[in-house]
C-alpha cells in the first residue's frame, strides 16, 4: 500500500475501519462494542477471549469478520477427547514410506476456539503455543503459521461442570477478555425478523492479508508521549497488592495483579484505538478505553472481594478514578 506519509495512511485506516463496521453491521445486530474491540485486537496483533452464554452469535461474528477481512477461517469445537494433533496436525506415512505432515485447522488466519475450557490442559496448551510463537513444532520440525493470525476463544460462563478453566498464565496470552451480553429487546426483535426469512445477506470483502499486515505495522509506528506510557504502567502497577504502587483496593480485594504484558497491551491497544478515531498519537483517554478488557482477566480477586460481591470491573473502575 502506497501512502506519501503516515498521516495519510492513518486517514485511510479510519476510512477502512468505518467501512468494516458498516459491513459487519449488515449481519451482526448490536454488539457494537464487541465488534469494535475485536477489530482493535486484530489490528493490535492480539487475541480475544469471549465469555458469553450460548446462542449470542459468537460463531457468526467470527465468520463475518473473516469474510470482510478476506481471511481464511476455521472453527475448532473443543471437547474433552480433543487431542493436540487434532489442532496442529499430524504426520502420516505416505505411499513412498516417507513421513508427511498433514496440517491441522490451526493453519488458518482466524481461529474460533469454541468452548476452550472444555478440553484438557494438554490440548489447550497446543493452541496457546501457536498463539504465542505463531508457529507449531511437530517431530522436531517448526512450521510457521499463516499471517495475520488471530484466535477468538469462547467460554460459557454457566456450565462449569466438566470444564478445565484456563490457568492465569495462559489467560495472559489473550489481549482482551470481552463479556458478551444478551441483546436489548429492540435488537432481539431485529435479530428474529432478519433470521426467520429466506433472505441471506452477503458481505463484501474489504481488505486482504497484505493490507491488514500493513495497518498492523502502521499502528506500531504511532508515537506515544512519555506521560501516556507512565500512566499505563502506573495503572498496571496499582493492581499489584502489597507493592509500593498498590492501590488500597488492590491490597484489600486482590490476591494477584497484572503483569508487564498488560502494560504492553494497554499501549498497543491505545495506539489502535487512537488510530481508528483519526488521532495520530494516543492519549490517556485511549488507554482508559481499552483498560477493562485488558485488565479483566489479569487480576485475581480474593475471598473478601467475593464475600462482599465486589466484581472485577468494580475494582478496575476504582483504579481508573
């Protein structure tokens, strides 16, 4: 993509982003914040953990995003008997008695990991390695994954029987933890009207992999003022109980705070948030705009917080004051 200056490129990015939102809205009713944060995550080179009850169009959302971005898409249904080889692929003996690697569904641009907490840790870690390294290793050989690579994993918050909750260290690999809520009455009426007729909506492909990689690099190039970096790091430091920077609520309600990866994601997320709003450098408001989904799964409440029904978002709100 040819632009004379980065300013011109950011202006083009804003235009593309707004077109993406409009195109996705043809299929997805409401869920504006979820769509926005998912796109921010893609352009920030992050991954998303989506928590919501069944039937809220999580699969349709990922499928639609894949179509408008012109990317390949695979859905993996996580079950208790799923093996790592079912995700990354396996070696087979071909006719000439040589081992041949058959690629698994992880070799795609967008992966929907449906109900990731239904499968044992060994299988979870196979996907999480791919997310971190952007490569998989089979029989000593490393295979690079397609770029861009984006994982959207879902969890059902209701049924916890027979699940394997993701450990904190693995949750940390996800940039965002998004809470998907029920639609409003008007939105649900719209959903029912759209989905109970013969008409199907076709979305237009607006970007390709090369353009997405260009915009990902553009976001990284945005300059950030020192006071914004200081604010992001100080915000994360406030979550760490019994440390010099700890907030009183962290000491009172948290067992554990967020690590340095949270600070990195706050800045990258703020850059993308600034860019989609036509700003050429992020400010403190941009950091605050992405703080909830970044910190939500990185702070661990203690018994006192649970007993007093102080939620994670309540604690983040207090830290942001």
